[in-house]
């Protein structure tokens, strides 16, 4: 189980020592992937191309062909288009799903956002069906909010 309080604290300490979002995104993805055996693939996608495409920033797991995803496509692109987190308990029943690995059963996308502004998302795949709980989503949202805080600060 992810200890979000601890990870958010570590991310804030990185900010205090001058790390930029690049370092924070890598640390977050690595720590999330190591935290739970249900999390088989973890990645961070960032919104690029005038907010029309997601680009894969970094990941832990098997390589994916989906290094870029248009907004509106797949579970990842749908989350941005609909401005909401998406928890898919059974990917075989989701029409808007881009398959990476045939062993994946469920997927959770949590947006990295500051209010209405979306910077990107944390995407997690699991080989277990219905792997993700509301507690997972809340924990990942806390981490994503800290990432968004840094990304917002870098725009100044
Ligand atoms: N399954 C995602 C694509 C990204 S991979 O899971 C790494 C989707 O449907 O958007």
C-alpha cells in the first residue's frame, strides 16, 4: 500500500532542495511502482502540443508503444478530455481502451492538475481485476497534487 503522506513529504523535501518537476516525476513514479505488488506498470504522462496530446515522461514496467496518446483516445486521453480520474475495473469491458500488455486487467488514471488546469496524469496498470480502490485514488491524488504544485511554480 502506498504511503502517500510519506511520499508527499519526500517530494516537498526535494522541492525545498531545488529539484524541478522532472526529478519529482521520476521519484513519484518509482516510489509508487515499488509500493504495491498490484501496481504492475506505472507511468507519468504530460500534456503537450497545445494540450492535444499526452507524452510519456517516465515509467516503470514493460515498454509501451503508447509513448504519445491524443486527448480523447484511450483511457488516458479520456481522463483529460473529461477532466476526471478514471478507474477501469475490467479493461476488456472498456471500449475506449488502448492495450499495452495483454496481462493487464485493470487501470487507474489520476490527473495531475491545479484546479481546471491539467498538467498530465499518473497512469497505473494492474494484472489483477478491479485492483484499484477509492483509497488508492485518494493516495495518488495527494501525490499528483504535490507534483502539480511544482509544475505550477515552474511556470513563473
Ligand atoms: N491503457 C492506456 C494506454 C497507456 S498504457 O496503459 C501504458 C489507455 O487506454 O489510454
